[in-house]
C-alpha cells in the first residue's frame, strides 16, 4: 500500500481530492435539480404561469455544485497551482509529499460528502415544495425557506473544507 502511494505521489492524491469534491457535489446537484424538475413538470403542464416559482425551487439544489467548484479552487490555491508552487496561505514553496497530498484529499471530504448528500436532500425538499406551488402558489416561499435550512449544512461543509485546506500544508 505504501508503494502505491509513493508511486502515485502527493500531488496526484491532492488532485484526486479536488476532483472528487467537484464531481460529487455536481452529481448531487444534478440529482437534486432533476428530482425537482420532474415534480415541476406536472404543475407546469396545468399552470404554466408558475414557471418562475418552480424554477427557483429547482435551482436551489444546484448550489452545491458551485460549492464543490469553490472548494476545488481553494484546493488548487492550497497547492500553489495559481502562484507558481507557492502557497498563498503560508507564502512558502509547496513541497508535495504523500502526507501533503493526503492532507488536501482529506480536507476535501467535508464538501465531498456534505455537498453530495445535502444536494440530494435539498432536491427532495424542493420537489415536495412544488406541491405548495400547485396548491397555494402565494406561499411558495415557505418551501424556499425549508430548502434554505438544508442549504445551511452545505455551507458548513464548504466552510469546513476551506478551513482545513488553509491549514493542510
């Protein structure tokens, strides 16, 4: 196992962590927005004037994909990718050991899991909130607020990843 990690190298492990952070968040967002889109099409076939309300609910689970991308940029910053191998957090040259690569990979875990799972959960809440649009369109903000509660945990996951990345190397 040690030989495998030495062969792969620290930089590759860091890139794997960043790629998973972006990819898993985007997968969750795609699943969440898809669920809401499916629920919204039924309402829109009967009442197309509620398109804007349905679109707002559908867009909410998509934010986790953006959080994954933001975490990916922070990971690349931590690697010194944009600054010629110098960490913007410490001002020192980044030396990639296996331990450093693992540190970045594990620093990305909160947004990997938090983004993936909260996007799917938020998609379920938003899909259920489409019922509010169908029955009481003026109360649709209640569904948006319920989605916002799930969103809070995605934001916490992003903040956790950023804090860990700032101290990874």
